[in-house]
């Protein structure tokens, strides 16, 4: 049976391996520091899905108080990252994690919940649609070094 738990300060190490699989380009110490911020910040949350005592998935969310594409209210709960180990996918674990993030957001006063993914990430887009998140729009971002 999968258990969803909210991680607190000092517990982010629990999902560091999963986060490293999601963001392999990040240096381990910096990634752990970022996860710890989610676990300790009152406007953020870090959830783990545990099965057999070990982590099989995680999600991190925040309460955004700035502009969110498609939102009509503020604050907005926002899914910042989610990862389910390949051997545990298609079992509803991701949906449970999103549900935990949504419930946390509701308790923080949000009435809307957002997320995003890279335009070429078809599997993430499919996950979001399956989880009941409607596409709000598409943008192309530009930047120039000054």
C-alpha cells in the first residue's frame, strides 16, 4: 500500500535519489538544499510516496502569489515538480501526489492549482491531462544576454 507523507525540515534526503533522476543536471548538494527549502518553507510543500518503507515518488508544490498563466485568483497552488519511479508508474501514485498538493493548496487558501511542462515533454503533458489539469495556454520564452 502506498503512503503519501509530507516531508519536513531534515527529511528531504528521503527523495534525493528520485529528484536526481528527474533533474540529473543538478549538483547533488544544491539539489538537496533546494529540496530542504521546500520542506521548510511555509509557502511550499514536499511530499513523498512510500511503499514498503522506501520512497517511490515525490512531488513539490508552492503557493504562488505572482502571475500564473490562466489563473484568475491568487494565491495559486503550483506543482513545481513530480517524479514517479518507472517501476511504479501507471498505478495512480502520481495522481495521489497531485491530490496531496491540491489539498495542501486548498488549506493555504488557494482555489486554483497550476503546473507547467516543457513543450516537447509529451509524457509530462499526457500525465497532466490524465491527472485532470486542463491546458491553460502555450508560450514561447525568449532571452538575450546583456
